[in-house]
């Protein structure tokens, strides 16, 4: 008690940390609109013509806060003028001790718009200083936050729990806590789910693309609920103009229920389609979807010029432009259609989704003619894709790539400008996207991906040697910064790039419309709210027609206001449409304008009521009535002469809602009480007997209620007790006493509603009998009521296999693998079952998967003739040899229900394996081995017990058709298969079979194939693959080894290559190892070495570089080959001395001048060299756009001159410039500091003083920046 008193005391002080918990009441207007009031309800604050509620508890995420306010018939607050902002910040500064964040309805959209009342963008803003300069993304949510000094606007983290502010117009406060109305209101129907109503969509059509002209049928699905059952019409047009589509005999269009089938679709069927569902209460429109044919144009037949590239450098070949829809995929081949580019094997190549073929490092063998193939495909989004198995493709003319010789340099990786590339280019929620990264540079290159500040999405995978990051079913929360890093294992250098992924989304409703059952003459304000990127705009429709503002009807963004409701004008089906670049979403609801005489048929005055002497009692008068009635109360047929909303000082008080309160009850209050309700349509009355006792009694008994699953149910209970007698309320669920500290979904009311029970987020398990027990010191009384919960169907019962297809049915072909299932419907939970989904799993794969033939199958297609009380379905193409379990889920207007219990395991008879082993490769091992490798088959593909693999091999002959007899041997998975760790893929499974062919058969080509078999026989055999037997160590020795000085710290070593043949190399030449050591201070045992690998596509190499040496020192080198088996013999030794050092000084006093009509002149002070350095050979000038990598600099060799003339510069580009001297010893130091210059309209502007680029930004130091800007201003002044 003490704790409760303390909480009440803090509540009166207005502390947000103890704001009272609110309960979500069912929405909808009350049965009797109150007279206009100038006051806000308790716990609401008045501000102008609005009432605000500051909710500090419970703290909720944005969607939860939106629903919370909606449950109070309010919205999140909208700031319409500076005064309202001042009111809110004033309250927060005074009362928000936590300095919390407070959610509003504001979003960033060309300023700030307010979704609560549809206003904006507003002309004022109150961003906190920390948010003023921060870029704000379209769709960001606005909140109130505390800066440490003041409250203002910030950007909300919508996934974080926050406090929030609800708002409702003063004229609509009567809706708060009002009784919920449903479709049975005013009708002689007990169950609202059986009452007549307008249509609501269950399934809507999806985009459909036909990828093959050979398609025999296309279809759109559309299904709606309603009473009576809706009928359907389809519209077709261009989106702007939609016309009714003629269906039926004489057309290719058939309408079955809501499904539209198009037989033998042709190109003229393309267009926008829309489903219209209607019954006597109105009509609604589905989302608009397109039917389109995949098309692909032709490549140009104009030959292209040759493409040249230098050896070891990167290169790219563009695929010519071609028109196609919806999307195309790319493939390339070289010279012959049999030679496809395989990036996973040829790791220096990469085929991007942009169609280009990239080479990270060109080799001589890359020369050739390349052809681009494009194939029609999809973008991987939601929709029907019909005929996708038909490949439609085009092949371009050839592109001749000529690889010219170049220095054997080693380059740092540089991620190319086209990357990071994202496909599709404008990714949307739900799609599968790919992020590509590709770099030029000396390989091997290692790619890594990171997500800045967050973990990678759960659906992220990597491919193409980690150059491609794939995210399936991408979501808005996957947006953010992603980084690609590329490392060279040869140069040990790296490059990285960051990309901001911004996922777009079609509109989806976070605040859909609710059905409205309103009084004639009343006022209605209706809100909807949708999320999406970019932010949606709104339209309103009535009975499928666009609704515009008119007399008494105001359309304002996502708000619709009807001032004086009229049945003839306003009855019907309404839709709020949210639209952005990517589509339109509809939220549908019905308005029923009601006008009828009061009736007590459903809610009569309680026939018997009890009260205690000295206690209080409320007699409920709750007739259904439209419009709202006036009330009169009689005791023993004598008018009590009470005024609605009269003084609270009277012992008898008539509330605005018609209820009668009697306080300080005495024995004289006993008798018959009659409530008389009158409106313009008539009068009705109902009576009950009040008895007065000298003990505790239940004055308001709980009434049975029906609610939807996940909503809040309210069971009322109040008591009357003598003065000074305390009572305690307790609730039972069945025989179980509810413990509110444990059963957190149950909550008790407080104050005047302290006896009420609230079930938060009611579930089907909460359905049942509830009992309210009121206890005083000497008395206990109780009363019960039943709670019914409506929602998706219960799980179907008794799913079993039909007898007419027993386990011994004969399998003739794969299509004969069939099972017939039966089941019985479960509880419909208040809405008729419309369709079913059947899932399966096997004893080998425990994932539940929807069977392709049983996804949302209409109830009309699962009727059983043999057993009319059951449903049945045939499922084909089951997996042979596997045990199957099935489960069924039912669907109704509320959604898909819980699945049934699985069937007993149904074993499908086995057959020989009908899937061939895949991933055949091989090679490696010890000399004389032939190693065959393949991927183990999934257990579901074994098709029966006793799986084994049969490996076939034969020596490959030179002729095309080999007549050599196949050898074969069988092995079991236990013998052949194993797991290993892959650096890119993690733990992988492989199978290997090793055949001993003999040492004399080293490194010879063999044809191999692998076949699966089981106890039923031999299965499908794989395609033939050529592999090589194991290598032996090389026998060839490099000859004519010599070395020349490359610079002061490096030697270039040359040799006559060893022929890359089986005779000399005993395998495949991987490269050469150069061994080297200091002649005077080291022995060969202390030698260091450098591996010179064969570049991609090359067959051999005759030179290599060793670096990291000392100037003016003698070294000895020798060379040996290597293959996968080991190293060959060493060559003879060769001594060589490195040169003197490179220049140690750098040029100074660098100046840049403009020479009219010529270009830019660079002057500088040169350098000198000493005896320890090689003589100076000349200077080189490097200049490049500021901020770019210096490797992209333009380089000019000016010999020993101290002047240079720059001609190839662009206007309005900031350049950096540095100079260095060079000699036989190598490149000297670059001039420092860097000189910055730019050219504006032919005039040079630069800073001759010390300048510096700040890390990560293109900025000058203050002094330099001031000088440059001053020069700019002066030149502009002179120009004008």
C-alpha cells in the first residue's frame, strides 16, 4: 500500500518516470457522441484545440507507439505552429526528469511533414545544433531530444524504445475509451463475424513477367472476404486509364473466383492489371500490377576496333549496349563457344553485373577475341516469372584484345572506379542484391568485406573469391556502410573502398484504416500511415473512385475528415492509397453511417442488481442507438428528473453516456429502475431491480466479450460496499487464480476501474471462463463471463495418408512419386477457412518447406468426395527413398494459422539415384596417383539405402573419340568423403578417390566420371571431366643465369626458361625460385629467396626481380623451378653488384606559372649527388587531381632541365604536384611540401607556400585556404 501511495503522489507531481500505464482499448467511436466539451480527459493536457498525452511508460518503438495512440483514437503529435513547440518543450523541461527522447509523427520529406494530421512541410524548424548540419535521409523519423541545454528536434532510432506524445482534437475526445462498435452494431446478429460487410482483400495479385513466348497460360490471383461473398472484375490499362476487361466465352480471359487466367498470352496483353472486388456495400481496388513480356534486342553489327593493354596491367572490355527487360545476365567466352570465361577458375578475370569483363593483371595468353553473351533473366524481386526455363540470349560481335609487352612490375591493388557496384542498381526491400568489388593489381588478391559498425546481415553470402557479397531478401535495416578491402599477397599492399547501401521500399501500412460504424450527423477524422522509401504520398478512394475534397469532406494527405455524416453520401468502402516511386499500397475499410431507434435487445439493463448500504452502485444503460439518444431514469416508474452530466454533488448522477450513479446507497434506494432512451427515430426502455444489502455485492458484473487475437480484452467488474469497508478484487481463469506478478499478460485496472481485468495481446489460449471475486473481511462474492478470441484458423487435425495409395504403389516414372493426404478442419476462430498450405520435410532434411503444388490452395480444390467431412490433396514429385512428414496450415480472413501436427513418417519407395554427383575435379597427390574429387550427394538425393560411388577413369587419347575401355571401382561415402576447412567458404565436404596408375604415368590426362548407386541399382552418371595424374619433381634446370643491377636495392635476374613440358617439368610449371645471398658475408645456407610465379594465362617467364638489398654490395644468385610436387635442381651461381644509392635530396622552391596560350610552367631548384650516389640522370614531374591515388598521376620526364611545361590540365580541378630526381640507383625523394594549383578560365590559381591536405578530406590549411580564396575573389572582381 505504501508503494502505491508513493506512486500516486509522484503521478500527481507529473514525473514522467511514473506516468501511469495505459491500456489499449478497442478502437472506434462510442455509441453516443458526447456534447462538445472544452475540457480534456484526465491525464491529457489541453493545448489550444487539441489534447496531448505525454506517455513515459510503457516506452515503445515507433510502430508500437503509433498503435498505442491509435488505441486511444489519437495519433502521434504533429507540430503545427511555434506555440505548440513551446508548450511541449516547456512541459518536458519541467517534468521529464529522465531527459528522454519523445517520438512524434514527423518524418523528413522535403523538410518535415507530420503524418498525424497530414500537414507539412512546415516553414519552421527546431533542430538541435548537433542535427543542423547532419544530412537527413528521406523518411527519417523526428523526435524530441535533450541536448544538455534544451529540447529540440532530433532523428529517432525507430527500433529503440522511447517515450512518446499522443494528440487528439478537442472535438473528438469523446472517442477516448469509447465502446467498440462492430458490424453487428444495430443489427439483429449476435456474432459480428457473421454480419453483412463489404469486401476486404486476402490475396492480391503480384507482378507477372512472361519470359517465353511459348507460355500457354498466365494468371493473376485475387481473393477477398466479405458477406455476401464478393464478386470480381478485372481492369486493364496503362495505369492512368483503366478499363473493364471482358472475360468469358469468346475471349482468352477466364475469371474463376478472383483468379484471372490468360490463355496463350500475346504481346498485346501487356499492360497494367487491377482486381476490383465488390458486393452490395461497395467496392475496393487491389494494387496495380503489370503483365509484361521479357524482351531482348539485338547487338549492333558494326565491328569495333581492337582493344590494347599492357602486360601485367589491368584491363576491361565493355559489352555493347542492348535493350532488354526485365533484366539480363552476362557471360563471356574467348575465341570459341567452348571456352567460357570462368572467374572462379581464372581468378584474374571478373564478369560484373554491369556486363563488363575485367582483368586484374593481363597475361600474354589473354590475347584473343572475346564475345559477350546476354541472356534474359529477372531482377530477383517478388512476382511470377513464367517460362523462366527458356533461355533467350544474344551474342555480340567479337572484341579483339591485344596484350602488349610491358615491364614485370608489381602493383599495389587499386579498386576500380566502377566499384563498389550494386546490382540491381536501385535495390528494394525483399530483393536479392549483389555488391561487387574488383581491383587491378599484382595477385594473388584477397578480398574481404566489412559492415561498418554492425554485423553482416544474416542472409549475407560470398562468391567469386569473395569479390561478390550477396544479400538475399534484403531489408531496410540492412542499409548502412559496407567496406571492401583488397590485399595483395605478393606486394603486401592493399586498397579499400566504402559504399553506403540505401535500400528503397514500396509503401507498406504501419497504421492501416479501421472500419467505422458512426452516427448520422456525426464527425469523423480518419488517419492512415504508411512507411516506405522514398516517403509515400497519399490518395483516397471511395468505392473504387478517387475521392477529392468537397463540401463537408476534407482530404488532407493521410487524413480524411467528414464533418456531417450522411448515410446516402458517405456509406461505402474507402481506401487510403500510399504511393511512391516503387508502387502503390492500399488500406481498405468500410464506413457504415447508422440511423435507428434505440434498442436494448443486446444490452438490456441488468435484471437484478445489488448494492450495499453506504456504498456506491452504477447502473449501466447501454442501448444500441444511432444517433445518440437522450436518457431518462425512473424509479418505480417515477421520473427521477435527472439532467445528463449534472452536478456531481447530487447523490444520484446521470452521466453523459446514460449510466446512473447512486452514491451513499440506503435502503430507500431499492426498487425497479428503468432507463428510457430516445432519439429522432424512436424510444426504447429497459428495467432492472436494485436490491440493497448490508454487505458487499457485485454491482457491475462481467459480461462475455469477443476480441481479435493480439488485441486487448476488457472484462469489467465493480462492487458496492458499506462505508469504511475495504474490498479486494481477484480474478480466476477457470479454476486458476491469476497471479499478476507472474502472468504479465493480465493486468488489473486502477481507481474507478480497479476491478477490471485487462488481457493484453489476447491469444487463443486465453479463451475461456473468467471469474471476478470480490472479498471483504467477512464476505466473498463472485461473477463469471466468457472470453472468445477470434483470429487465424486453428491447426487442422488428423492429417494422414490415403489408403488408396499405400506404401506398395508402383513407381514407373518420377511423376509417379505421389501421396494423397487427408485432414479435418480445426477451429475456424470466427472466420471461414479459405485456403490451405502444405509443408513437408524429410528424414534427411528437417527444414519445413512448402510443397510447390500446395501453396495457398483454395478450399474448393481440396474437397473430398469419399469423405465429405475431410479435405484431400495429391502431392507429386516426392523424393524417392526418403521418409516424408507433412503438415497443413489453414488460412482465413485473419491470416494463416498454426500448422497441424506432422503426419506419421511416409516412406517413399527407393529407386536408383536420379541425380548425378557434381563438382568433379582432381589432380594432386603423390607420384603415380590419380586423385578424383567430387562433392558428396545430399542425403535426400540418395534415393535409397546403401549409397556408394562408382568412379570411372581411362587415359585420355589424342583423338576426339577415345576407344579406351573404362576402368571402374566402387567406394563408400565413409571411405571417400571427408571435411576440410576452406579459407573462403569455411568447413566444406568433399569426396576423394585415389587410383594408383604408376610412377611412369605421372602428369598425364585422364577422363573421369562418377556415378552414384544404391541397393536399387546404378544411377545417373556424371559428365566426363579431364583431370591430370599427380606430378613428379621437376628435372629441368634454368640455364644462362645472369643478373644486372636494377637500382641501388634491387637486382633483375635473367635465365633461359626450362621448357614447360611433361619431360622437363614432370607437371605444371608454377614458377621459379630465385635464391640469393651476400657474397662476402653469407653462405648459401643463409640464402634468402623470392618466388616468381607464372602470371595468369602465361606459359613461362624468363626474369624476376629481387629487392631489399644493400647499395654497392655483391650478391650471388641461382634459380630453380617448382611445381606442386616440389623444387627442381638449382642453376649455376651468378655474382652481381648493386649500384650506388638513389638521390638523397629532393627538388625545392617549386613554382607554377601560367603562360597565356601555352599552358602552365613549373620552375624549381634542382639537386646534386654525392660520391655514394649514382650520378643524376634527370627529373620527373608528377601531377594528379587532389584526393586521387598518386598512382594515377600523369608523369613527365624532363631530363636534367629545371623547367617543365604542363599542357594537359582541366579547369576548376584542384591538382597536386611533386617532382623527384632519378638515376641508375632509382627514384629519389619527391619534393615536399606538395604544391596545389587549379586553373580557372585559363588563369592559374595556386599557393606557393607550405600547404597540407588534411587526412581524409580535400582541404587546405587555414593560411593556404585564405590565400587561394582571396586570389579567386580578386580574379572574379577583375573579370567583372
